[in-house]
C-alpha cells in the first residue's frame, strides 16, 4: 500500500508563499520551537531525515511520555514544522525541511541591509555538524 499523507492538524500560521514566510507564520514557528522538548523533537526528526520516525521511537529517543509527545507533535504540526504519513499501521513523523528553510530565510532576510550573503552564512552551515553539503537538493537534507 502506498504511503498516504495525513493531515495531523491544520497549520496555525499562513503558509510561506514561494521563497518568503509571513511574519505571522514566522512567529508561530519560532514560538513552537521555543520550548525545550519541542526543539528536541524537531532536531531528532531532522537527524532522522529522510526516513522519519514513529511516535514511539521519538518518545524513546528523547525520553518523553507518549501523551505529552502527542501534544508537542500537534503544536509542531500546526506551525508547519512537522508532517505525518501513514506507513501500514504506523504514523511516521518527519521534519518539514522546506518550512525550516523558509524560517531561516525569514530570520536572515534583512541581514546586512538585505544582502545575507555578506554575513557568510553558508560557511556557518558548512561548519555545522548537520552533514549537509552546500547546494544539496531542497527537502533532502536534515
């Protein structure tokens, strides 16, 4: 059976349009990530890209009770940061990498008077431990 995408919950903020994210959606996403358990869930899901993780695996990885995890996943999903898809009897959660890219763009859009390339952010990304190669296809790197 083909994996079906689930609508866990609707997004709380408007979707980013094209290459930009609205202030409202940026604030919702930042608020969702502004809690220790949720940022750990999100970082765990980024490390699990592109396969994603079932809720039980996430709970075990971060030491979070299942009922609390469900609440946190709902908040992240409403912010557009997490998606879910049914795989057989399991629901697999994934980080929405496109959303986090839009959020990063939202944060640095006005950097250096509208020229974020002057801040050499690409070098900072390459020095990070995410293992992302520059120029990697959008949506494929966690």
